[in-house]
């Protein structure tokens, strides 16, 4: 059952990216503009009173303006985020199959980068879209982040479980010796 759920997660994340990448350029722009509008509305509702936070916010906005408009940044963050989910889901699926986290991480990275390249090349055939290697790099960085987060979570939980097993196994041995 775990294997099936993980496979469904992989298909859903990759399918989501395929769906968004298949949309024409004008549809994608409308979606990005809608997201920017929602973010702006939230930002207008949140008022900062601390002058240090206001200063930091202004510096961040000025740095981000160098990279393009808000819509551009939203699209790139969406790519990064979706590929983080793709990388993590592929890694999780392979880990559930193999129980080897490091191998699953490497295979997930290779698969995610391959899918990112395929996705950018496919976008060349979609009206109003373009594919470029900078997007592959952003996608790959997102996948790496997702894989790394999953790796840290699994290694941490395995370490905690191993430590607890060590503690309780030791206590059981002590109880056994006391009963003899």
C-alpha cells in the first residue's frame, strides 16, 4: 500500500508540472498575475511596525526587482517548489522500494533533472512558451532541496529510532539480568 501511495504521489507531482507547462503563455501569465495579486493583497493587509523589519523588506524587494517583475519571480518560485515536491516524491518512492536513502536520493536527482530538461524542451512546442537552461537549473535546485529535506528527515528518524532501540534493548537486558 505504501508503494502505491508513493507512486501516486510521484504521478501527481509530475502531472501537475506537466499540466502547468502545457498551458499557453498567455494562460500562464494570467495565473502568475493572479498569484501576484493575491500576494499583494495579503501584503497590504499585513502591516509591519518594526523599522528593522520594514528595512529588511525594502532591501529584499530591491534585490528581487533586479531579477524581473513579480510575475517572473512567482513563476520561478513555482518551478522551484513543484520540483522540490517532485524530487522528494521520487526519492520517497525509491526509498520505499529499496530502503536505501542515499541511492534513492541520487536516483531521484537524476530523474528530476532529466524530467526538468524534458519539460523545458517540451515547452518549446507550446505556443507562447520558451524553454531555457536557466529554468532547468532552477528546477534542479528545487529538486535538490526536496531530496535533501527528505534525506534529513529520514536519516534523523532512523537515528532516533536506532537510539531508542538501543536504550530499550539495553534496559530489557538489565531487567533480564536482575531477574536471574
